[in-house]
């Protein structure tokens, strides 16, 4: 399981609170993910955390048939890259949808939800309900 660090702790605190928190540059305004102390676009150290909408679309995926330790009962499962409504992409897993190519349609609307794994709450994405 992931181990929070001082740089990523606000992200994990948000997950525990049921919020997807990402960072934004206060100089160029670009939101970004994964957590880091410097803006990847302009190099500014003036960054802030904010709560993202939790809306996303499926950008890419691979169906994993050789599970990681602790995930044996869940194989096969999709390892996905989602495009957040705010712009950044993040790697995640999918829930609430069969893990087959027929059901994992690129650009399908998704919403964030959270799964508790040990001491960490992980953001995962599920198909968005109509109108949400």
C-alpha cells in the first residue's frame, strides 16, 4: 500500500475525508497531479491544494491478469489512467463496471469514490450516474 510522505500527506488526508485533493500553481494557474512542491509547468514553488470535482473520463487502461500482492482475489482488474475534469491525468483502478474491453469504453464519464485498504483510503473511479 502507498505510504504517505510529508509532500503527499494532504492528498491522503483528503482521501480519508472523501475528497480528491490535487495541487494548483498560484502563478500560472495550472492544476497538476502527482503531488510535488514545484509546478511542473512554470517551476514556481507557489502552489496550493484544492478539492477537485471528482469527475473524470477514462483515458486509457490495461487489464492486469497477474495481480499484485494483496489483490489476488480481484484479478483480472483494470489499471486505468483517468483524465480529471480539471485537466491532470492520474493512474487509478475502476470499480462498479465489469473489467472487460467491451465495458471499459474510452472517454466514459467517471466519478471518484474511495476504498479503504489497510490504513489508507484509495481513490478509485466508477461510472458516473446520469446527470452527475
